[in-house]
């Protein structure tokens, strides 16, 4: 079994809730639940799957962070943490930080996303319009009719790559650029899986114009651990996008490899390759179609090694 080594996601259950039910108000936050935890090879892993937020908490977040859009199905307290016990090096992946990276006013901290060119007028990954954008654009010459200021990405796609830190230090002193790639042969081996978790951060159907989903999957094997933070997005008849951050560490190694890859292709480009998008099983209400992307669709890629020795 290959666990997402090449970025191919299976179907993700919707937790038994629709967008309509997710919109029901919540009077108080749900009680805290202990995260699922596992220890092996000097590492401690914690996967914290949390319920969807109600409208009250979503409205508060939109107001305080000046967000134009929050996913319909938002598990705002969800997170994953991997801690190297001896060095106190921590990898944190949180839904809250991931969502903050969808905003450019205010912008997110530079430590939680790759060094891509920033702008104060649009998303880091580039603006995307739905297929009906021109039809919906207001046609009026009246001076009192103005478009609202947009401060966050309506597609809910995020460049987030997590936060790596150590007590008393920062990521800049830990991470170094590298050309080292993932050991795909090792990841493809059908070794015993000691621990596996999947955590949903959010899912949104983009007002019936596509699908965006952000999740974390992690598996711990006898000799290594591997985690995939995946943002997958499709705007119907426009674009398919994947932003994948992969973390790999051998238990006998003093480093963690982080590989961040952004791939995307327009519908026009995929049709030019002979891909049938009209009746394709990879594009559905549950599948974004990222399996149709290839290496030619890579826009940017960054690789770093992070030292975890004491």
C-alpha cells in the first residue's frame, strides 16, 4: 500500500454532516476530547480530530480575522502534532493556521508558508474565478455601486506548510534547503503500519462551483514516519489545484525531510492533453480530480531538511 506518496487521495467521509447542517448555530463550544496519541522511536504523535464549528464561532472568526470566506465544513480545532522528545522539536499542523494562510489582509506569518512572492491585492497561489464570474459581475455606471474589498481566497485553498519550532529557537536555525527527495521505494513497501490517523481540517463546495478539502494523513511504520498535509481544490470547468506538504523521517536519522509541492492545471490544458473531463470518475462531488495532475503541472516546489538532534 502506498500512503499518499504520490499525492493520490481516496474518498474522504463527510463525517455524516452536510453543509446545511454545519450551518446550525452552536451555543457553546463542544467539550474538549483527548487527542489520539502514539509514541515510537523517540517521537510522540498526536492527532486531534474535532467537530465542525457552528455559525456563532465561524462568524466570530470571520469578524476578528477579517475573512471574507470560511469553509462551510470547518473543523477549526483540528490539529496534528509530532514531537521529537529528546530535542523538543515540534511539528504543528493546525486548521486555524492553515485558514489564516488563505488571507492576504492581514497576511499570515511567513514561517507557516513557503517563500512565494506576496501581494496585498490577492492570494499567494493566484486568483481564480468561477465559470460564471463574468455573468455575475455587476454592470452599473452608478458611482455609489462599488465592489466589496476582498481580503481572503474564496476557494479556501491554502499554501500552508505547517510550523516547525523548538523551545528557545526558531525554524530558521533548523531548516536547510536540500535537493534530497522522498524515498519512494521505501514508501511503497507494504510494511507493517503501527499507527495511522486522518484529520479533516475543512471541506467546502465553493457555492456549488467545485470542491476544496484540506486534511492531514499520517502513518507510523517500524523504521520511519510519514505525514501528508494536502490541500486539494477544483473550480468546475476552470482549474484543478493541489498543494501538498510531505514530511518524512527515519527513526535513526537526525533530520526530517519536508517537501512542499504546488501543482495545478486548467481545464483547457487538460483537454489539450486528451483528458476527457465531461464524464470522468476522478471528478465528482467527492473527488477533486487531483489524480489527473502530473509532474508537468508543478508550479513551485521546495525541499528542506530540519535537524532534530539535541
